[in-house]
């Protein structure tokens, strides 16, 4: 059975447009929260090609590029946009309330 809950991950002001923030919700699944022109998105933070943090990469519009080998992903959908990655990123619902960013986190249990 899986249990979902909304988890506060940051103040919206902590993530400037064009930036990503790595968030540790548990030891095995860090996520990245992205600010794309004032709209917030959340994906898994680990590149699906290699074990690298995507939040350490470059964000251009809604595309993040992994710093390690250059794989690119759409942070809105998780879709792979370029090799060497072939698997999409997991995405998470995001909401902003009272200046705080929340991610819907599903924990297996």
C-alpha cells in the first residue's frame, strides 16, 4: 500500500527562476524542485543514465542538462530529450501555498 502526503520542501523565494534545488525526502530518493519562470516542478534528482545530481546541472527554460555526460530532460514532464539517457525522470505534483513549495510524496509501505 502506498501513502501520499504533501511535504513542504522550501520557500518559493529560495528557488530563483532558472534554478533547481536538491531535496532529500528519504535516503534513497532525492528529488529536485525546479523554478521555470515562476512555475515550480519536481523530478527525481538522479540522472537516469548515471548517478549524478541533476540539480547540479544547468537549467535552460524547462530543460535540465546533467553535468556529467550531457543528458537532457524536460523538468515539466520528465521526458528524455537527449542521449545518453534513455529512461525518463519520475515527476511529482507540486503546489505553492502562502509562499511555500509543497511536493506530493508517495511513500511505499
